[in-house]
C-alpha cells in the first residue's frame, strides 16, 4: 500500500510544488530517495538468479534500493543487521538501560536537517548520563579511572509520521575500571530513582541550552538551508503543525529567553522527568544475560518509520495510518491526503552522510581498550541464530561486514530462504542480471513479469466550475474535503 500511495501521488506532488508561486525545488537527495524506493523490489530493474544445487530450479530475487529514509524493506534489513551486530560484536554482557531524550518542539525540526546541531544535543545528553553514573560509582567507593559507554539511535519520526527527532541511548548500567596490567573490570551500579532521573534531566537541560547559546550554523549548513528551504519548511510544518507557506514559511515567533538559574525538574512518571521541554525517561532495563531481549530492543530502536500493514486506503481516496497503541486523548489513527502523505515522507529523509547510529565511551570505535570490552565474535556456524543452529548453507560473514539477507531472515523469522521450494535442496546465486535485454529474456523464460511500472502521471487540479452555453448556473464540483478528516 505504501508503494502504491507513493507511485500514485509522487508526480502530482511535484507538479503541485512547481505550480506554487516562487516555490523552491526539493533537494536532489529527497527526489532520488523517493524514486529509488519506487524501483525497490521490481524485477524489471534487475535481479539475482538463484539455482537449486539438486533439482536445478531457479528463483529470481529482486534488487533493493538500500535507502534509509522510509523504505520498510531496506530499513527493516538494516534494522535486523544493526541489532545482530550489537549483540554479537558491540554491547558486552552487562546490564543495559535505555535512556530516551525528547527535546522541545521548536528544536526538533532544526535537528532533523542539521547533523552538527544534533551532535551537540547528543553530546550534552550522553555527558550528563555518564557523569551521573561515574558519581554514583564513586559514592559506592569505586576508585580509579571510571568509564562507561553506550549506543544511540537518532529516531526522526513518531507514530503519526511527524518529524520528531529524539534520542534512544542504550547505556551500560555501570562503569569500567582499568587496573594496570589487567583486563577492564565492570562494576554495576544501583538503579536510579525518580529524583536521580530528574537531576540528570536538569543537567541535560543546562548543558544543551548553554551549548545552543554558543552554537552558530556552519557555512555548509547555511548553504543547505538556502538550497533546501522548501524541505526545511515542510519539516517545520510536520513537527509543529503549522503551515509550510506564507510570509514566514514554517517559522514560529521569535522568543527571547535566557537560561533560568534554577530550572525545576518535574517527575512525570516512573523514572521519567521533564525540564523546560526536555523529557528524559530511563525505566527500561535489560539484564546482562538477556541477549535476546537486547536484540529485540535493537530492532525496535532501528525500525522503519511506517509499518505497511497499518496503512490502508479509504473509499474517499485518502490514506489511514493506524496506531499500534491509542494516544492519551483516544486518537487511534491519522488520515492523510496523498499530498500530506508525500510531505511527511519527504520530511523523514535524512541528509546524506549523516549518521543515525552513534557509539559512545568504551564502545566508541577509537577507544583504546574497546577490544577487551566488546564481545568476541562467535564462530560463523553459531552467529546466525542465538537460540538454535541455522540450516546448512545459512552462514554469517567472517569479517565485520553486514550479515547476508538469508542469515537475517533465519535469525529474525526462522525462515530458511536458501531452501528450494520443490526438493528442499540448497539454493546458490549463479548470476546477477542487470542489462535490460537480458532482464526481459530471462524473466519471460521464467514466466515472471518483466514490465517496469511507470510513474502515475500528474493529475490536473480540480475544476470547480464548468459553465454551460444555456446560461445556467453551471456544474458545481464536489466541495473540498474538510481540514480535519474524522472517521
């Protein structure tokens, strides 16, 4: 349904943007992201030919777009690979606590398209949590050099497809000491209280606000803001719910504020506190031996922004996105027009070369003693399935690269993608078919569709009045849909 929605509305969306007065164009990386998604999984654009070793039966496996904006398939593959890598090669067998930081609404759209600003906020957040862990360890009598670490996923969305940049950090729930001539020693720390989380939230607020006061956008960011003003306006409208057109496109009123000397933190719930719009939650903890839970958590943090099974088309032509859980006010779904859905998807495309997964402290790539802390890679025959051995032929790579698709499918769904559907033999890749003529010949021989779906042409704007020669009042078109679509 998501592919059909994009294919039917993409050209119309571009035409409407071009028709707007003085409207700038979308950045090239956004256009490339959307059009690559429309080619993802289409056999007519190329495929791998797999053959059974025993019976010779062949299967065609379509190529993927490998994008990270909103493609459910490719982000799902990246999600599973990231979670598997954390369990096998990054996060040691120690207790892990999830710290979630959300920032004020006015800051979220700015973080979405300014990687340096997002890094600034993340550094203040991680520094505040790390300092609290070290102070807590020293109060327990632990001496020496104390270090901790974690992994952060920068999520750019919420359940309503709004631009809502927030930070999920899996922080080691304790500290390491480094005795001379010995391996690093881990020391767990007690769980935080509500007052502790409030203190960390206040520290995050102070650090981030002070850093923001000294922050100035780089020349590269200023050029990007000029070239992608439409994208920034769309992102601001998505995060704030304001219009993306007008004299002050997507901008809010300027506020003059200083850093309050005694900012007060409010406890919002269990291990959850808020300070001046900065919300911090730390209620989720994973035990040291809960590796399956850690992998599930990793897949949750790196998940795609939209679940296709919750998106449906309504009889009126609009699209309904069902929430996994109702909101506090009882909202269970959002209804978008085709134009609104395209705006939301474009705003979720990250800038190129901006990392969405960050590593801190003892888990950072350049940390000197990292090799003594992270897990030792297990043998290939065991790497693909932590609970049961994989079938023959489903192997993990020997290097630190990505796991193959077949390994991830077995690890997540227990589905052996390399098993022949006819004789239960083993499949192997024999060719990559990429040329147009060869694609058509091979697919026609295999009895598979070789046609490439084209873009749906742009629809003309609705014509409201059609005058007639008889001098009548004319034909009245259907009135425009209301702003607030309700079920």
